[in-house]
């Protein structure tokens, strides 16, 4: 990916100049007005070490007065403002749940499995293997007792438990477990996210996404996650088949978070459509519930969606729109805006002043609108020749058509936002283009992805087994028939 290397090197080389030229006072004001921009900036800067040095004579010079941080601020403000456009997917009434009963059932059901992932993850994180000690290669399989204790089930109900191993990438498995849950008549596969112990590594979460695509089923998928999916199935499929055969009528539910979310989606697809399908007992119901999944699959058919995959996203979770293509596109947008050669003072005025449309309307360019159920709808058109119109044209000029742009394979994507107290705004998408076409720059795009973000979302929901109602996933209009 030489083009991305050039972009990363050129943008990250301006870090020190940006910080010093703005000054502490200006930087403080900017970050107060646009939360998380510095964090996003740091994530992009870290990418330089991922790709290595770039020869200066092969990188196009961008000698303008723009600083990357300020340009990110412009892109952030423009994206959020365009969310208020009456044509924006984000405010279309048909994707917002107004039925409080259905909304509560969805929250309770998803929350139960989220809490389940966290219990398994926290239990497995108390263990470590030789990977952290530089010891001999370990396959990572561990006694099931600690997982059984965490989820309050008999030890014989946990048929597989694994901690992150130190095998080669081709053989690697993340933390995961397989459980037989008799009360739910279910075999549950849990795939955890990137380890957060001993401390969170926010950059690692995003940088793990930089992997090439490779053929998978009827399309292409994220190569690293495909490896993880196949490795997990190699270790667990025989045990899953045995558990299902010993418990006729049980269903299989695959769930995961972050990188585990992407992997669990690919596992579900393999079991529904791949060679592994023939090994399962006939007519076994299979569902996948993922939390914070990135785009992982590009189908040959533009109409393909898997109705058995239910993807849950916490509002501004940045990982949901993060892929090689979208990050590359972001760098292309930054360079396109930089080529406008706007002065620093002009940029600061654009950032501090309201966006004004050609009709003289002021548009909200801040991500602070909690009134999602009753948005203010406007058709946004910028005055010809204005700075914002030029910026919009520059942003739209970025083209990644020659890249494999991964998408979300889920037929249904649920996006939840928690306001004050228990007030929940819920959206349901069947088209993942808004999430896979560009990297969404939003306040809390990092925090909304982290475990504590999802913990906050699901607080007071899904604490009892009686909260689970999988039927609520299958009653929405226009949904294709559930595959069995």
C-alpha cells in the first residue's frame, strides 16, 4: 500500500510543527470545542510506525499553512453538520425506533450477551500464558473452571476456554470460550476483543485493522480476522457439533466484541454458507450478535446481507467505520483540503463560527444534539465559491474506487445512543454504506468503542436470563426470512 504509506508519513511529519505553532492556549480552546480530535490525531500519527519510513523524494510535498489537526477539525465539523441535512441517513425517521417496548426488549437482549462477553473476558484476563514471559509456544487452551465460575455455570458446561496464545499469526487465537447454556437451550461461542490488560491500548485497536483483503466465501474479507475465524473453528467445531448432537433442539449463538466481533461474524458466515455448514446437525438455528464490529467483508453481489448476523454499535463507535479503505480515504481528504491552501486564520474562523448555508441558515457543526428523536431537518447547500463549499468539493473528490472497500455483512445493524438516565435512542440500518464509506469523525469515537462505553450503554439492562428475547430480532419490517 505505497500510497497510504506516503500519506501517513507526510501527515504524521507535521505533528511537532502543529502543536508548537498553535500554542498551548489555542490548543486548549480547540480541543475543548472539538473533543477527541487530538486522540484521533495521535492514532493517525502512530500509523507511521506501522508502515515505516518513506523516502522523502517519493512523497508529494504539501507545503501549506494548514496543520493536520486543524484540517481534521474542518472535516469533523463538516461531517457533523451534514448529519443535519434532511437527506442524511442519520435522521431518517424510518430507521429510528419509536416503539419503547421493542426498544427495551432489544436493549435487554443485547445487554445480556454483552455482560456475558465481559464476564468471560474478565475471567480469561486473570490468566496469562508463556507469550508474556517469552516462553515456549503455547496453544493457549486453559482449564474451564475460571470461566464456569465467572458465568455461574457447572464446569462441565464450559467445553472450551482459551487465552491469547503466542503462536504465529497463522495459528493465533484471541481469548474465547464455548459454553452450553441449558436454560437458554443454547450453545454460546464467546470471542473477546483485544486484551485491555494491563492498560488500554486505544491505538492498537485501530491499527489492528490494517490488513489486506483475501478471498472468503463469495467475496473478500479481512485477512487477519479470517485467520482468527478459521483457527477458532479448527479448535472448537468438533466440540460444538458434539454439544449440539447431545442437546437436540439447541441453537448456536456466536457473539464477540471489537476484533472478536469481526471474527464472530465471519465464523457465522462460514457455518451458514461454507464447508463447515455440513458438519452441524441439520436445521440448527445459528445467530451472531456482534458488538463494535468493523467492516470485514466485501461480497461479490452488491445485494448480499446475512440475516443471521445482528450487529450492535454504540452510537459514535469509531471502529464501526474503520477499514484500510476508509482511513486511506481520510488521508486523501486531508490532502485535498490542504491543497486549497486556506490560511490558518481562515481555518480558525471556520472552526469557531457557525456554518452558514446558501439560504443563510446556521447549521449545527457540533456533536452535542441529544434530541435525536426530533431532529431539525434542513437541506444544506453551501454558497458557490464559499470556503465550506470548496472544502465539501475537496472532500468529495477523494476516491478509493480502486480499493477493496470492506462492508458490514449484517442484515441488521442496531445503533444505540444513551442520553440522560435511561433515555435510549435506537436506530436500525439494513444498508451499511453510511458506516463503510468513510471514517466517521465524531466526539467520543474512541470512548464509545471501549468496554466502558458499552458498559455505560447497557447499565441496568440485561441482568437476568428472563431479559433475553431473541424473537424480537426477527419481527422488523422488510427483513428477509431468518435462515435456519
